[in-house]
């Protein structure tokens, strides 16, 4: 039988996955392409990312996180793939993409991710993999990672837009 506190915590983190995306949508509601592609993260100097680049990163890593979680369910202790986020930004030409399309893609990805976590049974929740940077990585770690990743980049986007 599942501990009620564990179940409540998981549900809370799944709700957080929805809520952080809602906050992101509110933040971006009145942002035009000019602002989204020119203002940069001053903490990283001239090479800092734009809002659109951060949004593309969130979209792509949402898919990466989901693929890793699916791999953990399908395989026994898989070696999870690593990715170079800077290289992806250049190769996929993040700052040339359409803001509305990227946000819609992220929303669709997130809906699939939420549905994935909501569908897991207790045996599947016990699955794990080997993360390229963190080592042993449980399904609970995968769930928590999304909210943490979102929060980091929500703060970054807000800072970028404030200039």
C-alpha cells in the first residue's frame, strides 16, 4: 500500500507541472517577437539567452525529460542519454522559431507528460535509471526535476523581460 504522504507529494508535483506552465503562459501573454528575440539574460553577458531561446529550451527538455521517464519504465536501470543544451540551441536555431508555436508545442508536451505521470502504477513509480550527471535517478526524481527546471527558467525569463 502506498504511503498517503508520498501519493500527496506526487500529486502536488504533478499539479506544479501544470501551474508553472500556466505562469509561463501568463508571463508571455503580451510579449511580442521583438522583445522575445532581442532582450538577453544579462547574467550571461552578450551570449545570454533570449526569452525565445529559453522557451525553446523548456520545450525541448520537457520532451527529453519525458523520453527519459518513458525509458525508465520500459527498461531496467537504463543509462539515460545526456544532451548539450548549448549545442541544441545553435543547431535548432532557437531564436528564429515562432514564439506562439513553441509555447503551443510546450503545452502539448506538458499535457502528455502530466498524463504519463498520472498513469503510473506503484510498480512503475519504483523504476529508475542512471542519469548522466546525477547517477541513480528515480521516477520521483524525474517528477521533481520538472518543477525545479521550470522554476529556474521562469525566474530567468522574468529577469530577461525586466531588462
